[in-house]
């Protein structure tokens, strides 16, 4: 089974893709050496499931869920 891919958008607007079992394990692994690094450095996390795209704003914890629209 493939692991989901999460895109991290840093506060300087650069992005980096990571594979992780879950969003929670991504955050845990990111913060393993510095507990505040994730909160200080990351602006958003982006990920998809089969039907939706999600964006979580780290500062507020707000998650935006949008349907994936496939144009024909």
C-alpha cells in the first residue's frame, strides 16, 4: 500500500513533499529533534484523498476541504 504524500509549505513559501503514514506521524517525525520547529517553520500542509484536496493552516489549525474536479 502506498503512503500518502503531504506537501509542506514553509513560511518562506518554499514547498517540500513527504511520504508519511498520516499527518500526525509527519508532524511527529518533523519535530523529533526540535519540538517547536514545525510550528515555527511551517505555514500549511496540503494533501489529497481520492475525492478531495485538503489544506491545513498551521497557525489557526483550520482545515479547508475542496472537491477534486476532473475536467473532461
